[in-house]
C-alpha cells in the first residue's frame, strides 16, 4: 500500500473516532439549514409551479429567472446576500445562507411541478371533471397524486444540491459540515477535508434514500405501476 494512502486513510479514520461529537454537531447544523430551506422552497415552489400551469405567459419568465439564479456561482450568491442582509444586521450567518439555499432550490422544484401538472393525462382530468370535482378537489385528489413521483424527483434534486452547496455556507458563518472543509484547507489538514467530504456525501446519499422511500410510501400503487 502506498505510504501516503495508508497515512491518509489512517488519519481520516482516527479523525472520525476522535471528533465524532463535533462531526455530529456540524451534521445537525447542516441538516437544520438545508431542511428549513427545503421546506420553505417547497412551500413556495410547488404552489408556484401549479399556478404557472394556468399562466403560460408568466411560466417562461419565472423558469428563466430560476435558471439564471442556478447559474450564479454559490460563493458569489452568498457574497451578494451579505450586503443585502447587513441592512438588518444579518449580513453573515444563518439568514443569508438560508435565503440563498431557498433560491437555489426553486428551479428543480418549480420546473418539475410545472412539467408534471402540465402533462397529466387529459382523460384523467376530464374524468375528474365529469364526476363533478371542483378545481381544488381535482388538484388534490387526482393531479398531485398522479404527478407525485415527478414532483418528488425535483425535491430530491434540490435537497442533494443544497447539501452540497450548503458547504459554502460555512464561509459566511452559517456553520454546517463545510466547517470541516474550510478549517481543513486553512490548517492544511487533509484528513479533516476528507472527513468533511465523506460526511457530506453520506448525508446526501442518506437524504436521497429517505426521500425515495417516502416517495414510494406516498405514491399510489396505480401510479407506481405506470
């Protein structure tokens, strides 16, 4: 075995053993930041995506704006948040990172919701109208249940994306697992950087698996079979 590889693997293993409490604390911070951002993003993005199916002229504009936000480098967007929120004495820390993550989440959630609702089988929609369902009933009982896998795919994408982007939040004092990488780079501790990368990867994979399980639980068998 290469000496450097053995040294790195050993150091990473020992770092996890010696700093597990610290890593768990940062993981909780990361989950809180990303989790709250995703909840707010869903509350904004899903209704907005549904509304855009009734306003095609606005849909293109909203999706283009969300796409532009996604193209902004994360460190630049976090930097833009600092002077804005400095006006209310929240220039660094949780608030600017939270808002940036909410903005980054919008494109996959809005786009998937909009696309899914737009592509509901017209025959299913007509059948619901034929039995006298109101617009709200048709949406809640027919359209959303039939499009849940696609909507959930957008949410899963946003969650995994934000877990990765949330690393940069450490550079503006928002905490999270990015602290391991930021401090590791600053101190020249490769084991610390690798430990942070592993922890973030495990968190991202775990979140995706949990959401996939929830998707299977809440998706009706008829939709799953399609």
